[in-house]
C-alpha cells in the first residue's frame, strides 16, 4: 500500500492506494496515529485508489477515530469504491465518519 500526504487549507489529506490489510495496517497505523499525536485534528482520507480494506484496516480507522475524538478533531473519508462502502456498512462504521463522494466535496465541507 502506498500513502501520499498533502495539506490543503485546514485538511491534512492522506491518499491511500492498494490494499489496507494485515500486512500493511501496522505501518499505516503508525503514520496515522502519529499525525493525531502531532496535533492534526482535521484528517481527510482519500480512498480513490484503495482497492481493499480488511478488518485490520478497519481497526486502525477505529483507533484513529477514538484518538482524534479526545482532541475534538474529525476524520473524514472520500471516494470510497462501492465494495469498500459496503464493508463500512456491514461493519457498522458509517456513523463513525463523515463520508463524501469526492475530494472536492470533502474540502468544501
């Protein structure tokens, strides 16, 4: 999995490409949680190039959501492919995150 980072206005954007699974989730967890520890409170995850997410990946997102909530921050998601949206729905994760159809829509929110 590849992760690219950029800042646009108040958003810190992480764009994920590939598979977020047991073999990649530890590295992503380290990166993601360290951003929150460093004070980022408005993180946008762009999933336009994410092809797969496992329970390991969902666990990392849940850890991030819990951690950022203590700092009164938010994590938003955008560009979820239909099969990834289905995973979020089945896992009951839809209420945990604000989900946008596009990066532009998320940046305007």
